[in-house]
C-alpha cells in the first residue's frame, strides 16, 4: 500500500545514524550507476535485481533528496525512449515495475485496467514545469505501454515537485540534448530500416516475376526505369492518382481507427463473396437480348417511328443483372481468318437473311455452317474486286496508306469491312437491329467490327472529322430528305479532304424514283460544297459508284448564294455526340493550322505512334504531363506491358482472340500495342472521362463513346477479350458494379477472357462475382493497393430465370 511506503520513509528520517550509513552506501552505488548509465541505454542496472524491496525503496527516496544529477540523467534517458516508443521491460528491475503511491491505494496493475490508452503525442508534449520536475520513470513488469508511463510520470511530478525545484534548469537542458541525440539516432535507424524494406520489396518483386510467369507490378512512374527489364503487371505513373496515401496513418504506425476500418471492410467483402446469385434473363429476344435496343415497353410508348426512333437506344432505368441464355448447341467460335468464310449455324441460328439475300451472296446455309461467299448487294462477285475498283477509279484513296479508318453505313453482314483488312484498312460497320435478322451479329461472329446503330434522330456516337472515308453500298438511307439532315451527319464525321463513296441504284438506273433521288442528291451535295470526284460503273458487278470529296477550306461555303444547308453556329460542338439530336447544319472547316482537321494525318502506319500535330506542349495530358509527352509515355507503357505481361504471362492463346474491346481506352495505347496481332480493338471512351477519342482516330484506330452504366450496342457473345483499366473504381459511385459485370458476361463469348486492372478492393469484389458465375480465375496479382485480375468465362448458365417485363412483347 502507498500509505505503508510513506510510513517507512518517516521512520527512516528519524534515525540519523541509520540514514548516514545508508546514504554513504547509496552514494557510492549511485556513482557507479551514473558511470554505467553514461555508457548504457538502460534505465536501471540489472545488478540491483537482488536488492530487497525495503532497500530499493530507500534507494529511491535517498536518490530524490541527495543525488538529483543522477536522477536527471535517468529522466533524460527515459524521455528519449518515450518519444521513440522503445520500451524494454526485460532490462528493468522489479522496483521499476511499481509506481509511487498517490494516496489512492491503487497500484499500476489496477491503473492498467482502468486508464484508456493515450496518444504518444500527449506523452511528449507535457507542460514545461511538469517536465522539469519529472523523477525516475517506472515501467510495469509486463512491459506496459507508454501511456501508463506517462501517467506514472505525472504522479511523480505531483508528489515530488518540491524536491526537484532547484534542479529544473539543468534537468531541462540535459533533457533537450539527450532527446535531440536520441531523435537523431532513431532517424538513422528508420532510414536503415527503410532501405532494408526497399531491398526486401525489390527481392519480392523479382521472385514474383518468376512465380507469375513473367508478371511484375508497377505503380509509380519513377519505378518504370527499374523494372524495364522485368515483366510488367501494373500501370505506370499514368495511374499514380490511384495511389493516394491513407490519410489515417501516423508515420509508420497505423491508427486503431484505420486498422479497424480496414478489417471491417475486409470482412464485409469476404461476406459478400457468398451472396451473389444469378438468374437467366427471360425476354422476347431470348439469346439475342440487347437491353437498350429491346426495351419493348419504351418502344411501344414512342409517339412516332417514322425517323427510326424504334431502332434507337432506349435503355431501362436500371441495367439488368441477369445473364443472357446461350443458344442451344452453342460451340466455340471458328478462328479467324476461316471465320470470315463460315461460322457455326448453332451460334447464330437465323436463316431469314439467307433466304432473302442468298442470291446476292450475302450468306448461305451449308450444313451445320453459315457460309459467306464475300458478296453483297452491290458486289455479288466478291468484295475484293469491288474494293480494288474503287481505288482504280480514284487512286488518291490509297487504301491502307492515306485511307485507314472507314465508316460503312448499312453494312449488311460487313463483307466490305471484312475484306478491307487485306488492304490494311480498319472499318467501323453499322446497321440497325431490324428485319434483316442478325446482320450485325453475323458480322461479329465472323470476326469483323460492327455495332447495332441507326441514323435516326440522334448523332452517331463518334466525334467530328475522324473518318477518312464514309461508304454506303445500297444502304437504303434517304440522304436527301428533310434538308439533308442525315447526309449532314456524315459531313460532321468526315475529315476535310475525305471521301464519300456511294454505290446505289439512283446512280445508274433510270426508274422514276431513282431519277428523282439522283437529282435531289446532286443538288444537295453541290450545296454542301462536296466535289464530285468520279461517277463510274463497275462492269463486273453491273453497278455504278459515285465518289465525293469534302472541301479542305471554307471558300466554297462563303461564296454560296444561299446559306442552305446553313452553317452551324460557332457554339455547336461537332464532337458532342452522346444522345445529341441531329441538326441540319454544316460545321465549317478549321482554318487554324494547329487545329485538328486543318491537315491530313500522317500516312499509315506512321500515324500510329506519333503524337498528332495538333497536340500542343501547352496542353496538359490526361496524366498530367504535356500532351505530346503524355501520349508518348502512354504508348511506351502499354507496349511494354503488353509485350512483357499480356502476351506471355497470362496463359492466353492469342490465336483464339479476334474481337477485342478496351472498355476505357484513353489514348488507345493498349490497342496500338497489339498492332502486330491478327485482331481488332474497339476503343471505348467513357462519357465521363477526358474526350481523347479524336486522338485514337488520328492515330489510325477507331472506337466510340459509351456510358457503362448502360448496355453496349452489340449482340451477346461478340467479343473474345475485354480489357478494363481502372474502369470499375470510377463507375462504382455512379451505378451498380453487378450490372456492369452482367453486361460484361453478356457481350463476352464463352471461354473469352476478361482482364481487369484496378484497386485491390475492386479486384476482390470482381473476383468474388466471377467465381459465383463459375468463371475460371486464371491470374490474380496485387501490390500495395493495385491489383490485376484475369478470368475466363465458362459455359455455365443458372437454372432460375428472371422475367424482364419491359422486354416482353
């Protein structure tokens, strides 16, 4: 008891002889202690462990009264340890585990149970007068924490303030010196520890490279130079905005709040792994269901359909979270280039188009296959002859050099685009989901780029002035009506100096309707200042082709007698395309030589890896550098990642991959890095990200705008590989990730691959969902807060179904 201690002290003071003897012994002992303490970091020497409890109390009391210098040194040492969180209770005597009494009748073991844990900052920032009056620090026998030591020191201060007043100044000075010295030592130790940790991480990275078959992590740009010889997994500094430090951390020690929060989130994520349940989508469209094009409820409520409004996008309020069923007898898709000539009938079991267009060599039913002789309405004898005929008519077209990116409107089964690959040309083919049953689905099953779209009341989802050529072969689009609104949309999309190739009956037939359309087209194209480059007839196919060229200056526009069609106001942005209504106006040609569209891009393939001429160093790129540097860094990064990780480290047989989509493309670096493979990449630029799609087109690639909170305008099972780089973490605050993954399942072919790069939290969540769909997890990797996931879709479909009322006829 504390009262007993003070009783012994009073008795000892009444006996001067006894005190003198003890004083001499203690003085000599403490001198030795002082010498030892100058060369040791311990608070109290181990030699005192055999001293009796009564003598230890005597030593403490005498040291308070007679040897303040030694007490001061001891306090300095303890302060240094307090600031650096370096308890070492194993070196303390039993005496050092008991606190001085404060009249409460409770020892430190009781205080340990009653007092909350304090913050380290509170221990090191005590009032000056209290710090000067501190005495010997006492530590609990079980190595108690710094808070208890701080409490003990405060008790010592209250009970011993009178004894230490004379030594305040010297104690304070010595405390400061010792504290500074200890701080410097600790900094050196921390620096050495950091270096050691870096070495360890570097070794771990090297081991990971071996373990993941050529994969490695990379989070920061300045790490790229170190890891160039190793295989990459993570993004470069381009994604450094995702590596923000945790604000709840305090130096090297995490706070309890942060630790608890992380654990609760981990447990929540762990619990979520078992709650994902899936059902089949029950809709009238069945295995061909496209949510935004098969919203029959919305289509039935349309006031009019004369502008093909019923073929446009009408998305449900919430994206479906069910899975689209497979057609009966579905098989692995035939590989390119064989797929250009034939596909499995069971994969796209539609015969209507073969019955209607079979005589024009669109598609035929041949046993268990659907075959494609390579013809079309305007080129029955093959697409390649037709393609060569166009270039012979206008040599400036220069397929695969000057002309690289083509838009094919009303593409049918896309044989024109399919054979343009042989001329090194990339074609965006589009056609509506209409009575020509599954024509776009046929194209995609063959391995040819295509989307379901219609020229109705809205702009197409592409930026202005990006296509080198626009093609229409008997596309049945009424270009001449309503002030030429639809043809003016093509004018928006076509580069200045680009060509419009029109192959249609009004050019060569003399039927009254054809003659009327031809006269209207001649008048309209002249008013639009399009130059008639050639009107020629293909004797092999027996069709005529008219080729027009868009002007490269505004001179013709300014010389027109009438402003019809009118020029668009300067406030009209030609790049705005997401659900923007069509307008019957013309955008003028850029006059500033540094503006996009003022010059023709470099010839292919030189345009692929060179920053466009209109990217200025004064512009800030997506990742914070000057725009041209940003572009080049992105290209180098993806070239390195694809060559060192994607092509070798994921176990993907790229010979089975043909249709690829980059769900968040930025500059198109991922697609550019795959240029040597026999594939094509649909580059998607999300509507809430920087508009970099014009850059993608400028380098000879293609893509479209999209909002992933809605379904994509394609048929189910049309892509072999989907790539999502930090997409889901950006979508999470806007829409359900479950709905987005259900859309991924819809457009990905069975046995197709899905590669995700994102935060570890997102990766874990997606992995759990993928497993619940019985997808095969081929690779997971994480470093710090960055993760990589590669999964393969299975043939599994759930047994239960969910009826989508808006999609039922």
